[in-house]
C-alpha cells in the first residue's frame, strides 16, 4: 500500500516519523497485514458459541472501517499456525522476569484475581511479539498502552539474534537448510500516534482506558451500537460540575476525554476550532452535540459492515486469501528461527 508519508506518530524515543528526510524521488511502499487476534481473545474466558461470530464480525469491521483487501491482507491469527508455534519458541527464549515487569498483566490480574487468571494472560506479550516478528515488520502502529510490549519485542529480537544467529555454526546450519544467514528477526520500531484520539478513555472513568473487556457496557461506545444506545451512553457518561468544556486540565479527565472523542470523529477540524465552538457550553449542551457527531461518524461504517457481514462467502474468501499470503511470509520466518535454534527442519 503506497503512502506519501507516515501518520502523525513517533517512535519509542519520541522522534517523529515526519521528521525523517525522504528522497522525493523515492516512493515509500508499505505491505500491510491486519490480523484478527482470536488467540489473544482467549486469554480471558470466551463463550465457544460466540467466538467464531466475534472473529468474523471483527474482520468485517476492518473492511467496513476502510481497509481494502485489494491493497492490504486481512487474516485470522489462528489460521496461520506459525503464530502459536513461534510464540512457544520465544517463550522458551525469554526470561520470566521480563514478563513479570509487564504492567498490564499486573493490573488485569489484580482486577480478576490471580487464582482465576490463566497463564496465557501472563505470556500473551510473547504471542504479540511473534505476531510482529513473523512478518519482519520494521514499523508497528501501537497505542501508548502497548509501548511496553513493543519494547519487549525489541528486547526479544536482540536476545534471540545475539544468542542464536551468530558465528560459523549458525552459518553452516543456514547453508544446510538452504536459507540466508542473516539474523532471524528484524527489530521493529513503534509508531505511536500522537493525536488525542489514539487512546480513548472510559465513559465512566476518564482515567481508565475504554475497553471491550470492561463488564460495564456503558463504559464504552461499540462500533455497532445503534444510534439510540450511543445517545443514551453519552447522556449518562461521567462528567464534572465545573463550568465550560476544556482540554488537558488534569483535574478534569472526563472533559479531555469527551473532547478527544469529539475531535476523533471530526478529523478535518483543529483543536482550536473545536474549542472555540464548545468552550462555553454546559454539559447538557455539549453531550447531545457529541452524540450526534459520533452517530454520524459511525453510520457509514455500520452500513458497510452490514453489507460485508451479509456476504459470508466474500468475507471468508478475503480471510482465506489473507491467511495464505500471511502464511507464505510467516512460515519462512518460523523456519529461520527453528534453524537458528538447531531444530531439524524438513527439506
């Protein structure tokens, strides 16, 4: 997929990708893969009767939101076995104390209770690393909350390549297997979106991330929520008693969050323009305005989703084609990793 420049994003060190010097005569070409992560989904209990539909619905939403299967590949994680196999290899090569530092696991385990949390929730950052490394991705769009997991993936690359991909014995193994002797993995860079809409917070608590796993449905806006449900959720969402609406006041996280949502569904407008419109409004005036903006933004996505989901033959065909394209790349990386570790691989 061709792009003129990278999105308004920065790397882990805070450097903007827009700051990079590019030769105007060089066209940047990105090959994009979008994965429906059903293996990640089961780190928390899933109803077996719902998992398949949730998977297909997620894929249909990717297309409805604007991902073009003619330009980008969409596939289901479990349809490419290399994901789970590489995750196991990386599990065996990653020190446990690296995972013990992961903040998200600590938070989720504390909420759910360690006795009810599965091992998969502890090790899922390893699966995330496998998802990335299989495709030799050099740049990965992630939210701020995934920064630590992307750093872990980079650490795993350095450790694995340093331990298994050096010296004459490695070169001999590669030659015997008929593969190049360069390191098995590419070290990825994070692309962390800087705009406020990158991390939407809960409607019931402006200090917590909006999450599908939150048991309170009123804490989030689901893409497929009907207009009346969206209006009701925004009408009931948490606000404060202070006058006006403002951005970036640490004492008013809900105000910042609702403004971020308002800006996210109106990408053509500036913060200054929006603030000029709403700064003197009361919540009773702003909430209906926000609700209508969200409804209008989601309406064409919901319409397109209904069309895609109704054509199951088309949807499954997109996923089959995507899985085949993904497997062609992932299987090569998996073989390189297995050769590096000394496994016997079929010719």
